[in-house]
């Protein structure tokens, strides 16, 4: 609206100027040598205006002609780039489809049209990988290291290639360089961390974890759990070196960071009991029991009282109040009741387990109970059940299913970090359940 008003005002001003000149009249005489020109003022004004407009027009035409070749080159360049990016896109689609020859052809075309941009190096590397030419792929990734904008991506490609060759030293070097280049990148932090933990370098892994947390590359809750697992392994290592003070400190920190990590609570309680700090051990177990009930904690809790019989049964019964739904709470109480020869209480706690299939440990408790009460027939029946009963729970990797009696920070089967959970054996394998195990760390990460 303002532009329209301005235009109307401008036209009105021009009309008024023309009318004013026409009414004012007047004559102008110009003498140049032997020439003399006489005209009116309005004619002179219009003549000057016409000459000015002609000059502007001719200047514009001359400029357009002067810039013509540059515009032609620019248009051809835009068309060339458009064709190059089209070839690049088609090449990436071919990579996604697994068509190595098509990807390689489009990579060459894009490289010729675009003049070696960073993305064509990536496409050429991926095409070489699809073709099985690892040497050519590595050459492309190394070429990417020479450009600041592609160095990070090149390091990732070289790391993945090194992992496929099982060259862990090279993979760790590339991952470390990538992490130093971009500390906020989660994949780099994860890759370095996993490679360090697989090598058992707990101190270096702890430093990598702290850097990732400072850079917000990991959630705080994940960071606390991982820190606890690392501290637990450091504590075990210190205990193996007979450095009990360091082991106790690391176990205390691990328990504080993740009370639900039962092995950390167990190590902390074991060391406290050995130092005769029984109340502190009991408090630690009670805190851990609320998060994760485990048979090792139950055994330590029974030991921490230095009592026996009914007194021990009453004390162990506190675990049921802490975690009434936990299976291990009732098993711990049943064990303490049998030790106190309280067969009625033991039977009640075993029945509280419900109709779940009996494991060997449960069946043996029933055998002991029936023998205590003198029922040989029932004891024999439970022995038969024990012979056919399924095994107890164990530490099982959530990724590959590898099982073991002891928790370890790194899975012996797939190398995953802190993937072990305390659970019973699967009735069906991963394929029969329809589950697909998650890839373990950077080895499964492509570029």
C-alpha cells in the first residue's frame, strides 16, 4: 500500500512539473562557435531528459554485453554441478541398493563433473567397499583425511575397515583421533570407549567416559551406570593386586553410583565384612537389595550378622520387607528358616514362590524340608524333580546370550559392555523368538 501511494505521488509530481514548465515558457539560446540554437525551456528540459534516458539505456546494454560471457560460463557451471549432484545422488542410491558397478560408474561421473568434492570421495570409498576392494576404499578414506571438512568421516571409515580386519590397534588409533577431533560426537566416544574396555584399559575408558559426559554426548544415567561398572572392574583389579584399600574405595564408589549393580554391592559388602564393619555391610546390602535382589547378596547378608538360628531368620526376613515381590527374598528367608529348623516358616516361604517351574535350587530346598519333616516319599519326589529341573539364573548377555556364573563388564562372547543381566536361560534361541541381537559397538557401524 505504501509503495502504491509513493508511485501515485511520484506521478503527480512529474505531471505538476510538466505543467509548470509549460506555463512558465521562456526561451533559451545556445551559441557554439558559428552555430546558434534557440528553443523554449520546456523543449530543452524534455531534450535533456531524453538524452539522459538514452544514456542510461545504452549503458545498460553495454554492461549486459560485457557480462554476457561470464553469465554463460556461470549457467554452464550450474548445469554441470546439477548433473554432478544428480550423479552423486544416483550413486548413493546404488550404494544403498548394493549395486557396486552402478555406484562406481556414478562416482566416476560425479567426480568428473564436480571436480573431486568431499562427497564424491565418500561415494567412491563406499563403491569400493561394495566391490570388495578394501585397498581402494582405504585410499579414498585416507584422501578424506587431507580435507578438514571430511577428516572426521574419513577416520570413521578407516576405523570400520580396521575392525573388519580385526586390527584393533589401528581401529583404536582412528577412533581416538576422531574422538579428539569431535568430542561431542556420540559414535566416536562410544567407539573409543568400547575398544578401551575390550582391551581392559579401565583407566583410559574412565577418562573417555568423563569427556563424553562433559560434552553431553551421553545421558547422565547411562554415564553413572558405566562409571560404576568401570569402578567395579578397577576394584577387582586392585583386589587381585592385594591393594585392599583401593579395592574398597572403588567398590564403595561403584555401589554409590549404581546400587542396582549387584556385583558392585557384593564386592563392597565382602570387603566391609572382612574388615568387621558388619553394620555398614548390612546397610549396603539392604540398599542394593531394594534395587536388585541377588543370591550372593542374600548369602552376604546372612553372614553379616554373625548370628544363627531364629535370630538370623528374623534378620534375613527384613529382605522380604525391602523387596516383597522379589523371588530371592523368599528364597533367602526359606534358607534361613531351614537353617533355624523352622520347617513351617520354610514351607510358607517356598509356597510364596507360586506356581513357577521349580529350579534345581528350589527343588533341593524342598528335599531338605521334606527330609527335615521325615516325609521320605515327598523328599524322593523332589529329588526326581531336581534331576529334571532347569538350571538357575545366570549372568546372560542381552546381545548374544552368552552365559556365565560371574558378572563381567565386557561380554566374553561379543565384547559388549555392561550387557549382562541376571536371568534364567531362554526357552528359545534368538532366532526362534524372532529377536535380532543388537550389534556390538563400532564393529557393526558402517560409514
